[in-house]
């Protein structure tokens, strides 16, 4: 598994544990809209950014706190990769 794939897996596991405890991992695809489906709301966004900072050892600046970074599992992985300078 490449680094982006590993990031997606860690993000997916967190979302399943914190927001969708009854869902199976296969149901949370890379392109499922987390915001439009209501999986992540405003409080969930704060929790998600806190998770990203801690899990991936990233400093998130105020200008980084954008809903676009939390749109999908894929968007979150791309955001982390950008902060890690992987992309």
C-alpha cells in the first residue's frame, strides 16, 4: 500500500469508529461526500481536524480549516499529503 492509501485507511478507520460505528469499511468509499451526506457536520469537522493534527503530526493553520479538505476520504488524504509535501 502506498502512502496515500495508508492515509486513506487511517482516515476511514477513524470515521467509521467515530461517526459511523454501525457501517462496514467497504461502504465508506474514497469519493462518498462526507459533508453532503451529513456524516461530518460542524462539530464533526472540528473533531476531524483535531484527529488529522494528532494522527498525522500536522500543524493546521486557520486558513487550512476549509470544508473542501473534508469533502471525502480522498480529499482528506490529499490534504494530508499536501501538508506532508507528498503531492
